[in-house]
């Protein structure tokens, strides 16, 4: 059994707000093995982003509060880390790509300075000039995707354009890496954009730069929080293709969060389905999508429009996602569930407990009647 | 093209090519500023006025000191001694006395000019002190504001003290302090100094609260950047523009407040040339000898206006977003021939 990169166990997160307590996550467990891609899919307000932010401890506390659970990253208990050590965990340990590339780049800095900061974090830690939690060099080799490995770029005129000896020295020291990572994300003439500001680039370019920044720190775990949701559909396809290619090149473990079932099917090895803060189903992506064992997943998949097919109005899930302020007791899905029994109202679902000995159970489901769900076509 | 690249690379660099590289380098940096100034004439006017006013103030202040050292006696840049009583009293503006004289025969132009360094230094200095102190406190109060932590306690203390100051109108408070300290230049400077910084605490704190939850700050945190570095590199960097603009606009307000204290008669003594004091001293001559009052009044007006115009335009120069847009707008309106010519040059 391999040591998992990330092991989240029974994580519960609450938000304390004026109106009451919001149960953003309830007993969520996710396990991520090295080099794997785990997708988390769910509707708006199902707790996807809370999970993404909770793992590197980026949730603002208060109002957020981690009530219970354990997050173990490369054997380090993240929830046990003192506050001052958290920056050491982030970047080089856990990297992140955010939803809105325009807001996630600092408008005051040129592209070079943005990427250089990320590169510098890794360089200083590798050189022992700043402390790090994970001194061991990462197992991945990033050089495969790099097109040019010469000092050519250094000789480019732009490289000598900035004022100040100190700034120029810093620029020259980091230039090669910055250019390499920009090429890694398929920006062909990175020299031409080094001196531009984020607002002068297109959304797709900005997201490429965010990806380059996240990868330049060589994280063991990359959390992609809806990386393509803010992009239009053609750019989305480009960025996804890029990410898929990069996955093979850099072989980082990725936690891929999205509301788009298609994207998850494309990108992930395993998928977890979140509903109202509960992980209702988890397993290999083909298994979950082909034989869903939770009524929610099943109905969700049925409401995806099929291509070239017109069989009347799309089936939609009746009702709406419960407010996180009052998640129904028992199984959170029971008010909308066609298979609901009395037991569902009071007893919380058996949280992903696999029942051994039944060969049909190929993956984990939080439904009491998962066999029945799987049987019904 | 190739030769230009070579010289910039320092290949076969002679001292001359290096020097020339430096000069063109400077021009490269200044170009966007120059374009913004040209695109917005009011900013240009404000900028020119600020340069003229500052240069004049500097010369008026330092030439007497330098000449004292070099020549052994002070050389005044004012046509007459600002405190030298003469027999030309109550004269209307003429070539001899550009802005006339008062009842004691003091040359108004000389007095207005002599007051320039003091008033400008007060405006720049007091607003600058407020910017540094208030800005620093506001930064701390805004960034570490989490309740039930040490930072939260410190920030609460800062804000409550600020509230005490803000409970009074700043002019009333400044007047009260100045009155209790007694008449004099020093006490009135102290009075404005003490009342001015709380506004910067509020302003800075508000901006910090707005910026610190921006996604790029979270993204920097996620990238492993330390909190102190985030504060300076990501938060403070994005506050500089609004703060600097506010500061520039504020210089005029400080000058007016300071002049008001003098005008009420509890500020600068009469023998020190100061615009507010002059307006106060000559106030009763407004109908009979209007130049005595109008000249210092106009000096205040022009100085405040200059900094306001400049401050307004500063926003466009400092913000990369509007800078590029303006530059593009200018580039679009420039004739193709000019662009081609500029490219060749």
C-alpha cells in the first residue's frame, strides 16, 4: 500500500455567521495517492471550495472553524501545524490554482515579477536560505516539457531593461526559470509578455500564468479550484488540454474541483461527489459515472444533456440544494430522494463504509440502498 | 537593429555607449508619464505649477543660507526685505512694488514670496507626517484585525484612539490645541500635526480591509509567501496609489487649515511672513487697499489648486491600468507619420 500524498479523514467545517452556523463540510474523507488525479464534483454551495481552501489551511478562521477531522499531507498533520509554519507548507508543498485568473494576479506587477515570486519561493527553500517543511527534493522532473534550455533568453534586450542594479541581478538570476515555466505552459515567446501587466493579457493567458506559477514551486499536491469556470468554452478546452498534457509531464497529484461532470470525467482518475457538505459517493471515475450507487449522483448524471439526441425536456432534479444553515438530519438528500425510506430521515448515511463481501460494491456510497440504486437502470 | 542589441548587451561597450544606453533608458521610463501629462492638460498645468512653486520655494529658502556661507552676507531673492519698513506705505501695485505695499511700507510681493517656503513646507511636512504615522497605524490596524488576538487588541486600541480624535472636527481641535499652546509658529504646527494623522489611519485601514481579501492576496498566501511579505508586497503596493493621491490633494487642505489658524489670530506671529497671517493682518483693508489681502489669498488659492490638479492626474499616472489606456489613446490619436518618425528616432 502506497503512502498517500493527502489523506483527509472525517473533515467537518463550519462557518459561524450572524444568521447561525453553516455546516459547509460534514465528515468528508478523501484520499489521494501519488500521481493520481482526484476530482471533486458538486453544485454551487456544496462545499467544494471550502474543501479546497481547508486543506492548505487558507480558510479565514473565524468565521470558518474546523470542527473535527484530520488532514494529513505527506505524513504531516496539517491541522496540528502552528500558524507560522503554514507558509512553509504552501507553495512548495501544496500549490493552488484559482477560479478567477484576473483577480488572482496582482494588478500592480508585471508578469515577470508575478512568476518570479513563485519561482523564488522554491529556489530559496531549495537553497536552504529560507526554512522549509519538505526539504527532500520532489520526485518529479519538470524538464521534459521545456522547449529551450539555453541561456538564449538572457541575451534578449528586455532582460536588461529594468532599472536598478539589485533588481537587474534578481531579474537575471530568476529569468531562466521564469521563461522555462512560461514555456512549460505553452507560451511560445515568453520574452514578449514579461513586461506586460495582467490586465493586458487574455483570460486564457492569465490562467496559463497562474498554472506556471503554481507549478514553478514544484508542489507535491496541486489543488485546482474550478480552474476553467471563469473562462469561455474554447479557452476552457485549451486550458484543459494543457493541464492534461502537463499532468503527464509533471506527475503531480492533483485535487481537481469542478461543477462540470464532463471536465471531471475527462481529467480525474477518481471522483468524489459532494452534496450539501457530505461526500455521497467516491470511487474510480468510470465506475462512479457508469454505475452510480447514490441516487443523487444518478439523478445528476441523468440531467446532463446528451449530444445529438432529443428525447423531450431534460430531466431536472426536483427541489433545491438545502441551505447549509439547516442541512436535513439523516441523509442530506432524503427530501429530494425518490427512494426515500423512513430510516433515511433520522439516521445519517453510513459515511462511505464499504460493505465487504458483496462483489457489486465497486466503490463507496453513502446510501443505505446503494445496491438498489445500482440495480435500477 | 543588431547593433542596437549589441550595445544594450554591453558587447563591445565603450563608456560612451553605456552612457547613451542609460539616457535612453531614462527616457524609456519617463515616456508614459510624459504622454499622460500631454493627454490631460489640467494635470500638466498642475504639474508645471507644482514644479514652479516647489523650485521657487526651495530657492527662496536656500539661496540666503548659501550666500551667507559663500559671500558672507545673505542674498535675498525677494525684491525687498519682507520685514523692512519703508516710507512707500499704502502704495497700489506698480512696477516698483509689484503687488503694492501695506500701511508700514512692507512690500506685499516680497512678503508673499517669503511666506512660500514656510507654507509649502508645512503643507508637505504635516501631510507627510500624517501619511507615515497614520498610514503605518492604519496598515497594522487593518491587516491584523482578528478579534481575540494580540494584533486584534492593538488594532482596537489604535482605532479607539483615532475615534477620540475624529470625534472633534479637525479644525476645531487644531484651534483648541493651538490656543492652549499660545501664539507661535511651532505651537500651531504642532496643533495641526496632532490632529491630522487620524484621517490617514481610517483611510489606510479601509483600503487594507478592501485589498487583503482580494483573490491575489489569497493566491500569494497559497503560494507560500510569508505574511509580512504579503503585507508589503501585495497589500501596501496596491495602497500606494490611493494614498499618494489623497496625500497630494491633502497638502492644499493642510495649508488652508494652517492659514485658518493664523487667520483667527492664534497662529503664526505677525512678524513672520505667512499667508494666513497676512490675510488676517490686512483684513480691514479689503475695501481700501484690496491688493494687500488678495495677494496672499491668491497665493493660497494657486498653491492649493496646483496640488489638487496634480493629485487628480497622479492617479492616472500611477495606476498601470489607466496608464496603458491613456498611452494607447495618445498613440491612437498621434499621426502615423509621427509614430514612424518616433520609431526611427
